[in-house]
C-alpha cells in the first residue's frame, strides 16, 4: 500500500502524520513548494518525498503522487490524506478493506457526525455539493469535499489522466469518476479540526472554487 500526503508548509504536523501512516504502508509526501521544513520533517519521519520547486496547488500535488504511483509502483491500494492532522490514519485499514467491490472509497465525516464544529456557511456548501453529486451519481454521497480517500489501480489510472481535475478535485472529480464507470463508496470516519487553522479554500478562493466545481459538474 502507498499512502500519498500532499503538503504545503506543514512542518509542524507532517512528521506525526507520517509516523502513524507508516504502520500501514509506504508514505509519499508531495511537498508543494513549502517555505518551511516540511521536506526535512517528512524525511526524518521516514517518508519518501517529491518536491515542487514552487506551489502548484492541492490538485497538482495529488497529480504528482498519482503519476508516481502509476509509473513507479505496483501497489494495488493507494490512500490519500492530508498532512495537517485532520485525517486520522487509524481509518486507513477500513478504507482499504472497503475497496472490495469498489474502485474508490471516500472517508465521510457526516455519516456518524463530523466530530468537530464546521462553520455554517462551509457546511451549507458541503451539503449542496453532496446533494448535486448524489443526484448525478445515482448514489448517496455525504462528504464530497473529503480528501481522505482510497483508490485501486483502475481508479489510479483515471486519477493520473488529463481528464481528472487538477485544481479542486472534490465533487466534480467524483462525478467524473462515476461517468468513467468507476464504482464509488463511502464509509464513516471521524475527523479532527485542522491543526493549521486555515483551509485550502481560504481568501478569494471559495468564489473560484464554487464556480469551477459547478462548471465541471455541468459538463457532459
């Protein structure tokens, strides 16, 4: 199993996440142009690291990991999770087991309750995208913005392709995977509030994010 962790300025948390993940498989950290000691901390904790010389964004960091896994690894199971401590690595085995009968398994914080307080506006947005994705995929999806996922080799080939979104691979990515014939599934996980205290959708990004995801959802 290969565990992919995209990271940008996560020196304070990445080592702890890596050490927990190493209980379940090899760990690949994509340092997306960090200006702190993210790479140093990840290497010291036992991860492989690929560095971007400049920040390319969350989706591009994942793409780097996907392409590496497809071209250089033979793992049947790929798990992705964040470096900020929000995703508890103890759910990795459950995500991997749930791939039996599915090509992509999503860790949902909303099946059994999120476990932490989510701002109202963000929660409404999550619910909207989940509703749209559920309708378009024909199956109930409760947490389409979750970055805690497991995929098999078939899904990996799609995720590493040009068709896969490279900026915000959330609800739009799930719909694209469904349209490509991939089988999607959710399982419950408990998440923690990000120790970083900020979101990748901060600043002016939420406006772009909403229009970009809605545009992608409307295609095809």
